C-alpha cells in the first residue's frame, strides 16, 4: 500500500485487469495570456504488462505527456487514473507515494553522479526513496546483475561507455521494483549497436511483465515496442 494514499491492492490490479494508465480528455495548458496547449484532449489506455512507444517530433507534446503520467506535472483538465487511482484527487505527498511505489524513470542523459561509484549510484535510489537500509546493497547488486554489470560495481561512471551508463540508470530504476517504467528517449545518446543492446534489455524486462511507456523520435526504436502511437500538436494521432 502507498503511504498517505488511498488503498491499492497489487493483486487486484492483476485479477481485475485494471489498466495501468488511463488518460481521459487530458489537456495541459501553459500561460494565461495567449495560452499554449501542449496537450489537447488526449485519451490513452495502457494495459498492465504492455510496452507502448509514443513517437513524436520535438514540441509534439510527448514529454509533457510523460511528465503527467509520471506524476511530475498536473493536467489542466481531464482525468488520469494510475492503477485505478484518480491521481488528480491526490495531494503532493500522496502523488510522491504513487511515484515511489509504482513508477521508475529512464532518461536520455543518464543522470548519474560522476563522483559516486556504480553501486552507490544505484543504492542512492533507495536512499531518496526512504526504503529500508537492511539489504540495500544486496538489492543493488541484484539490480546490476540483472543488467549485466556485476563486474562494474566499483567503477565511476566516467569509466563506463554510454551503453553501460544507461544500464546503470536502468538498474537504478529497477531496484525499487516498479510496476511502470517510463523511458524518455532512452537511446537518444547511444550509437545504433548500443541501442540494440538497450532495447534487448527493455524487451527482457517487458517479457517478465513490466509495463513500459517509451517516448522517442526514432521509429526504428519504437518498432521494438508491442504497440506504437504517434503524437502531433498535442494530440494522439493514432498508430505511428
């Protein structure tokens, strides 16, 4: 159960086939004078265990959409349900609880601390998430092993390749046991060969039941997902 949030039963999520994400007529408007609509009445349902890629050019609204799904931003209007919970009814502390319990993020720029070892970068996710200290290093080792970096635990990020750094970022995301992984251009800084390795890793996580939403401008990357959607001018325009 999420701290300070309405009761959530993970078994109910599976048994009742509750969608992981339900967006209904979501609009995000910025500014009051000559407002800009980054999202325009977006409807989206992502089923539990699904891998969805959302393709769009810069400025299409895909990052705004991901921020709302990730509880980092609030919609101007519409309804967002995460695992059956109406997120718009939650206060900031409850939303943080939802993020901690359900969500993890992978970004294009890795966001690793250069002066911390690989192992420390992964364990810091548990520190910030206020998770129990007991077993923390064991969980970090297991997460790094899952991404093939068990031999790099003492390395600094500056000694790693781009692909290895992204694997560290994925391990950091996995240590919390998320139900939904949100990927913001996860291969944007990688060459084509390294990109394939990261996509294989994401595919393996999806095969184990992890729900994934990935935004990208690269159709080749999006093709690896189970379902591909296109966003343009703040609207989901259908299959990409």
